[in-house]
């Protein structure tokens, strides 16, 4: 009877030890899991923190809608502020009269409002900045500055201009108020001066000049429009005045010879002379009808330094018919201004609405391009097999503890720690129990 007792006890002892060993790692894995839960707690207070800050972010968004609202009424402000006259309009036969709020309106010429081959041509209130041959950003454009404002033709009237309206073919005009001077309708003389500046730019501001302090001078019933010009030397071949971009000397020029002017009523409208004016410039050529024309020579001499001379004279181009000056309108009182009818848009222009519709489809294309990432996320899922190869390679460069974490989940506890040691111990005990019990079992089988 002694012989069978020993192996039974050995097997029982082995089973007890095995259960104790296997229970040990299970309990050990529970403790790290609890510890992991405690370590995750600090991350939760961080999440509520952004949520408390979130209510503060919507607060700034409420004033945001209020900012666009003032921007829309802004263009309408220049028109109400313009009429501030204090003297009535002069009448004929009453001798010299003072004017204190005369108004000047001029669109220069239709070719300026046509969409160019590059960028856009535009008028801006205030001085034109030096772009050094680069595009002027729309943020530097001004619809109004002081007594100067830019208006755009809409239907049969004019509205405050916008940056998007340039290049659409719609007529744009400079409106300058606050002119002071003397008008003698009986003698046919007048001198009216305005204070203010506006810029004339082509190709998105790569070339342009500034017109300052325009004035009307009428002598013996014939008038002229003068102003002071400033600018920066830039030629069309990329070489500026003197070989580089730089400021030009302020020059007083004649913008237009008005010809015969009648100084009765509340003002006058006159078209400057163009055809028949010859200037000493190699690029002046007859148009398709054999006519030559130009703005005054003093004006051409200045704009030639900024590379714009051919735009203000006939040069044999297809748009020569758009280069003649637009009518100049002078009102002796802005309160009772001369009515101006808006001309039809010039030909050969594009509609900015089409530009908006062409740019609108781009956002959906970008969203569709962002859809493929889900496929890349699902692709790594069926790739557990290649993990064994990196683990084998990492075993040569990483510590053993780090490489064990890459083994299958049966050798890793819930806390990420390796259980390989426990499995080796259990295997060793089982093998020892078998070694102790095997001789007794063999002897018993022989005795039987």
C-alpha cells in the first residue's frame, strides 16, 4: 500500500502548487489594471477643462456676425456725406460767385474699366502705394478717403464701388467733393480747386500713378483739367525708371483739354479732346479708322515713366476705340449736382459671377479627396502576422522586457507585463511531479 501513496501525494502536491502559481499572476494582473485605472484619472480632468473653455469660444462668435453688418452700409456712407454745400449755384449774368462745395466726377476713359489680360485695372481713393512691380492686395484698396470716393455704374445710376466690381466692364468714376473757387459765368472764367488724392492702377497695381489736388481752369469759355501726378518708375519690359523701381518727381500736368465750356446753370459736362492730338511718342499709331489721338502731351510724358503711355493714345491696337477720355462733370454745388447717366458696360469683359461659380466646386473636390483615409485605417487590421518579424528584429536591439510585450497575448497580462516566467515555473513543477511519480507507477505496473 505504501507504493501507490507516494505518487498520489506527489501528484496532489504538484496540482496544489500549480494552482497557487497560476492564481498568483492572475491576482498580480488585477492590481496593475487597477493602477492603470488610477493613472487614467488625471486625463479626465483635462477633458472637462476644454469643455469649460468651449462656452467661452462661442461668445466671440456672437460679435463676429455683427462685424459684416457695418461693412455693407459703409459703401453707402460716402454719398450721404458728400452734400455739405453752403453756397448756392451761380447763375449767369450775376458776376463772380464763390463756390465752396463743388463736385468733380470723372471716369478717365472706358479702356481702364475693361478686364486686362492679367489681373485687373482699378481706381482707388487715396495714394497708390509702391508695389515694386508686384500685385497690390485688395486689403490696401480704398473706396473712399476724405472728400474722394469711387463709384460704380449700376443700371442707370451709380453705387459705391467694390473691389470685385473692377474688370467687369462697368463704368467707374472718381467723385471729389468740397471744391472751392470762383465762377464768373458772364465772363466765361472759373477756377475751382479740390483737395484729395486717387490712384489709377493697371494689372492689379503692378503699374500706376496718383492724381492729387485736381483743378478746373476756364478762361474765355475754354477749360482744362489739371492735377499733380506722383508715381513709381516701372516700365513694361520689367526695367523701372533708371533701371529700377523708384519714386518719380511730382509733376503738374494737364489731364484733359475740355474745349468750349458753358458756365451757366448748376454745372457743366465736357469731353476732353482726344482725336487730332499728336504727341512725340514712338508708339502712337493710327487706329483702324486711320485716326490718331492722345491725352495731353504733359500727361503722356509722365505716364510713360510708369509704362502706361500706349494705354492713353492710339497705338494700332484692337481697343483704341476705348481710349478716348470720358466726359468730365463739374457741379457747382454737391447738394444740387448735375445728373449723370451711366454708360453701357464696355465690350470684351468677363462677368465676376462666373468666377465665383468656377471657384465654388473646389471645396467638394477637396472633401472627396479626404475620403480615402478610411481605407488606409482598415488596411492595418489584417496585418498581425508581420508583427512577429519586427519583434524578432527588435530582440537584438531592445531589452528583453520590451521585446516580450510584442509576443502574443497569452504571454502578456492585462497590464502589459510579461507572464512568461509564471508559465515556465508551472511547466517545471509539472515535469518534476511526473519525474517523481513515474518510477512508482512503473513499479506498480510490473507488480501487477
